């Protein structure tokens, strides 16, 4: 999925928010924002949004000297998500269909996305969680996902953000014994989950955790490590979380289920849904 | 008041919205947005926001060949405001303090501002009107404004947007007989009011209407016509509507009352209030 013209103001906003995190020095902030604007002025509209996002956040990290601007935010998200786990586990345990509830919660967790605006706090997460059980989601796609998971012998689960990985754990706990490999980014980019975030969520105790070798806030296969590319090729089912992964993998010919919370009008139009929707897309 | 770094994403959004109005040709839209981004990348942070806004909207008009991109929106705003007038006049007529009510409505009308986002429709205007009578506004400043209007022998009233001019007329009707000159922009810029908008509101039947000779969405005195500069010098009271005029005149040493609806966090911080507030500022 390629960027649209309407992505440009959003990228400018992302750059502003990122520089506000890395330094109070107005001169450095200005220098970074100018550099980002030059890149946006020359941008190719053949790129995917995460490709541009990667470029922007590389500029921020390089010119600020801060290798992980969202580190504190990621820690906060993990702490917050950890706090919510007991009540969410109880929600799954007591529900009529624990698998469906776990899927819905995994999608709800995708609200923790700093690419889409300010730091997502407890109130917004709680609201998303409380809405997620009643929001319309394709029951057919949930059933198909369950069926495919049952059949698959090699499942790749592409995570998205810190904090959200705890919600992914809820779903992965429901799939105990299934052959799942959980994938995180290879280097810091926005608030995307790294190996340490997956470990904080205890995912390494349940499944194999690998990184994709890339700092793209999505999954551009040709920029991932050879090892990850091989794993992607070999997987017979890929569960994909979030907008950035959708934007970069929506054209792949592969059995993929995309699970995401739609947070931007460009993606909503691409999918054919509304902003705020929870979606499970079966591209297989 | 100078631009802040947080103005940059907002300018990028303005450019995107403006190109969406002028053409469906994606290549022209891209060319304009790239040109705007180059200018933003080189922007001087010593400028006021309306100075940059003027540059951006000049680029849009020049590269699109459309001399007044917001013309239809301005017509719609005028039509909508005209429709609301009977009920608003009745509101003033039946109120305990018609002057205060007219001041409040004049400020409410300032919501019709396309620099701050999408086209402002009937629902938003109605909501703003219904809130404006109860929102906190400095009673002292309302009383001082009334007193100064009573004393002044040469009042300049700087209008802001199309549609809003009808709301200004409500206040000016309450000031029948006072020596008021109503000022509009000298050329199209965003949805700012021009002479024809003031005429549509019937302001030329009540007071003298002049233009300031400039296409800045605000009032940069050195860029206005010599005639307007003289009038500004000679006025002993200036009533100033809207954010753009505030941003460009807040440092003037002059008896000025600013009447505006605060619609952006940068201005809210400069004034020391909250977004959404209605304010009357007495800088005299």
C-alpha cells in the first residue's frame, strides 16, 4: 500500500512529536524537523508509509543522538499493560468463547500506537478494551483464523507495539501448543516492540521470539534479515498485527490474517472500513 | 507572535486541504505540496503564522491557477450564516444584555475558520452558538469594550472570515451610530472575508467597508495599503476579530480589543487560556 498525499501532514506531525521527546534544545528540534521536511518534499509516492516512517525516525535518532526516543513510553505501556492483565485474563476465562475474546483483546491492544498521535494513556486503552467486546468483527474470519491455526504446522505471529505485546500474549496463551514464532522489530522505531518488550510480556516463555532485523515500523521483506525472510517463506500461516505491518504486507501472496485497529483514514479507505473499526482480514 | 515548531504539521495540513479544493489532478496536488514543504523546510521562525499562511496559500493559488480556492466554501458559509440571522437577532433582542449577547455571538462566529481544519458546517456552528452564551468571558472586558466604544471617535473593526461577517453585523447593529469602519482582506486568502462578503452581510449599509490591500490571513501592517495603514494610525479604538489578526497585531501599541474563539494550542498558550475558550483581550 502506497503513501497518499494526506500522509504528508501526518508525517510532519510524527516528526514534531518525536523531536519533542528527544530534546528540549529548540535548535536541534528545528534542525531535525527541517531535515524531515526536505525529505518529505522529495518523497516518492511509490513508497509505503512505514518506509517513509523509517526514514523520518532514523533522521530523528541520528540528529538527536538518541537511539531509542520512545524507550520511556514503551516502558510505560508495558507497565500499564501488565497491570491490566489479571482482569483481561479473567475476561477471557469467563467468556463464552475464550478464543474470540482473546482475538478481540489482541486487536484492542493495537490501540497502543504512537505513530498515530500522542502517547496512548490508560484511559484510552481502557476505553478501547471495554468497547472491543461489542464492536462488530467478522465472525467468519474469526472462525477461519481458528481453523487455520489448528491446521498450520508453522505459524509466524508478527507483533507490532510495546504494551500491545501483552495483549498478544493473551491470544498466544489460548493457542498453547501450537507451533508459533513471535516476531519483533530488529531495532528501535517509534514504539514498536523489540525483543526486550516481548520478554517483558513473557512471550519467550511460551513461544520462540525472533526479530526481523529491520528498523522499519512495518515489515518490508527485502529489508529484513535473510533469516527472517526464510522464516516468512517457510511459514504456512502468518498472523499480522497492526497498521504498519498491514501497509507493507497487504500485497503479499501468502496465507495472512491481519488483525488491527484502524486508526487512520488512508488505511480505512484502503480496507474499505471506518476509522476506529476493529478488523480481521483474511488474505490467503 | 512568532510561529512555533508545532505550527509546521498544521501548515502541511493546510496545504493538503487547500490542494484538495483546487484540483483533482494528483500531479498538480503533489507539485504544490512539495513546493510548500520546501518553503516550510526553509522557514524562518521569526515569522508570524499568518505570514507563512500567506506564502502557502499564494503557492496554492499560483500553481493551481485558481485565484480563490475557498470561494464556494465562503459562499456556503455566508448562506448558512444568513439563514441563522433571524433566530440570533431574536436571541439578542430578548436577552437581558443585548450588547453582551452580541459580543458573544460575534466571537462564536469566529469558529468559521478554514485555517483550522475542515470546512466548518452547520452542526459545528450551531453547537458553538448554543455554547457561547454560557461560556466564561471576562465581564470586565465586555464592560470596558462598551465604555471605549462609547468614547471613541474613530473605530476600526477588523473582520476575519466569510460567514463570520454576518455575526459581526449583529454586534455592529447594536452599535448603530458609532463611527465604525469595517475592514476586510484585500485579496483572497483561505476563507477570509473580502469586500463582497461584507456586502453580502449588508455591512456596507451600516458602516464604511474598506479593504486592507493585503492577502495575509491576518494583518501585517507593513504589507497593508498606505491608505489602510493611515486609517489604523488614526483610529482611537480597534476591534480585532480572530486568530490571524491576533497573531499579527498582539504586539502593537494601540488601544485594541481582540475578540476570538481560541482554536489552536499555540495561541491558547500565548494567551494563557484553553483551546475552545472565547476570549476578549483588552490591550490598550
